[in-house]
C-alpha cells in the first residue's frame, strides 16, 4: 500500500535522514494550514499544535518505508502520526509528544531557516 507523508525536517532533501525516502516519489513542497509550531531540538525538529504554517515536502512511501519512518521517529513514544490535508491529498505528519522540552521556536516554519 502507498501512503503520503509530509516531512518537515531531517527527512527533507539535503538533510541527514533523507536517505530513508530518497528512492520515494516526491510530489512537491507545500505549507500546512496555520495549525502548528516548529521547534529546533538541536539535531532534529519537533512540530506540535500551534498557530503557524510549516513548510515541508510530500512523498509517496510504501508500507515498509512507513514502518522504517515510524521506527526513526520512535512512534508512539516520541512522536505520533496524524493526517493533514495537503494539495496532494491526505498525508501523514509526525507530531512531537513531549512539548515540555520545547523552547527554541523556528518562527519561519521552515527547518532550513533554523540558523
């Protein structure tokens, strides 16, 4: 089965974990509705419910790749998956589940602009 996944951090092109999905079809970039907030955890980002748009890429992935991504994101402990609307259809997004640890917001909503 194929799934759409919205990625916003280390899985994006040029980032450290992109190799997990580099063979998958990228449908394009898009922004979420203004319903989230992006944070910098140092080595990787976190998204929680909020009032900002997040920039990311949408990929088609198969069941095996989705299972690998779930392991990478430590679902259901550190992150959980929810669906969001994208111009390409409903896609999975990984949301952070430990918001007490968040303090460095990326106001632009773009992980590439964190520095």
